[in-house]
C-alpha cells in the first residue's frame, strides 16, 4: 500500500470518528502547494466515502494571507464540512482566526482544522489511534473538572500559575458532539480561563505555535491574566514573541488552557501534533471566542507548551483534588 492510500484511509477514519462524516456531506478541502498531497488525501477520502467535495488551493502569490480570498469566502455556501490542510505560517494567524469565525458563523459547518498537517502525522501516529478509547479518557477528565473554581498548575520546568476556570466548561476535539470545531490530528481537552484573572509564571520548555520547539526555555510572567514580561536566553525568540503578542491589546491576555491526551502524538516541534501529546499541557494567549464563556476578541491565538504538568483543582464546594501529577492523569 502506498503512502497516499494510507493517508486517505487515515483521513477517512478521522473524518468519520471526529467529524461524523456521512454520505450526504458536502466537503470543502482548503490546502496549498506545501501540503497538497495531505489535502488531496482528505479530498479523496470524502469522494471515496460517497460525498461531494471541492478542493481549493490558497494563492501563493499573496501569502502570507491577511484577509480571506473572496473566491474562498464564496465556496463556504452549501458546505457541511471544511478541512483546513495548509502550511502553518505565524503571520497568517489573523487570517486563520477570521476564516474560522466566518465558517462557524454559519452554525452548520463542521471544521477539521489542521494547519501544518504532515504525512507522518497522518500515517505513523496521532491520526492512527483508538478514537473510542481516547474519547472515553477525554470525557472522564472533563467530568473531573465539573464545578471547578481554579486550577494550580506546576511543572518541573518552573511553571507555577493559578488560573480561574469557574463556569468555563471544558471541550474536546476527539469528537464533535455539541461543538462544530476540531483539530486534526485531535486529542486534547481545553477551556478558556477567566481573562482578567490568573497570576504566576509559565515556563515554555516545549514548543510554541507556528514557531516550533524552543532551544531555550521561555519564561512568561502573568498578572491578572495578562503577560507583563517575557524572558529567555534566546534573544531572537524574545523578539519574535514580542511581535506576536503585540498584534493587538488582547494578544497578551489569557485565552486557553489545554491538556494533551493523544497516545500516538510525538513531540516533533509542530504544535498541531505536540499539543495533543500525553504528559503535556499548553496555555495560550489571544482569541477564545469559540470557547465556553470566552471573552478574548484578539486577532491572534498563540500556544505555549510545557512538559509533565501537575494540576491541583479547587472546587466551588471548597474541596480540592490533584487530577494530574507530573503528566500522569490520576
């Protein structure tokens, strides 16, 4: 069996289990020259399943994209599933946020979002797993966060932060049930913490969205949910992050707490896969409008991953419990 056939089988499996693919679906696959074979695998998977499908290539001559191409906007009409399988560019985060908002505004399209998808992801690990078993693990962990008030997160790298998560329910991308959005590969749970609360230190010793693995840890100091300072021995990294967190005022404001659950995900430097890996967590700054209770309206969204988190949750009734200890889910 050749690699393209294996990618097609993996794509179809993910679309069935995660996006609830059915033969009546009309699928739009958005791809580019860099990930064309991966995009074509999703397109072929939809066609072979019996769906109608359309393949669209992003125009390279105007990249990085800042706005949604008009011809792409027109293609949304009548579609029931959209797959975003294109190269991940940091400068295009505002475009991706706008594009996802436009799709989700229809209230009827399921989104498989996979910027930075690679052949190895589709064949070797994070998309070739037991979806039913992973969904059970996700639902159990989400249930453990019910009625939570705050979470104290520590990690061996130095992370030590308290976030308010009161009335901010967790979601998962392992299967779309009451939501319309999932990453592919999938495998995490997340919530949007209270934006005006959250104090402490995040030490990103893993990877950063659109940047990759860090060569030197990045320290992010937080007060009242907002970045007040960053430090690293990698000066170039500091300069890159400063640009990305100053795109607008809310780019420095807390946006997400995510926990990885995918047993097939490897730490490759590509956050699309890294953030799904077991024994990792990530905290993001920027837009969280699509999360339960989310109030952050930034044009961007940036994830910072760290290893082996410990999470102690305090509940509304005054009790507390350690749900994760050094990466192990208890």
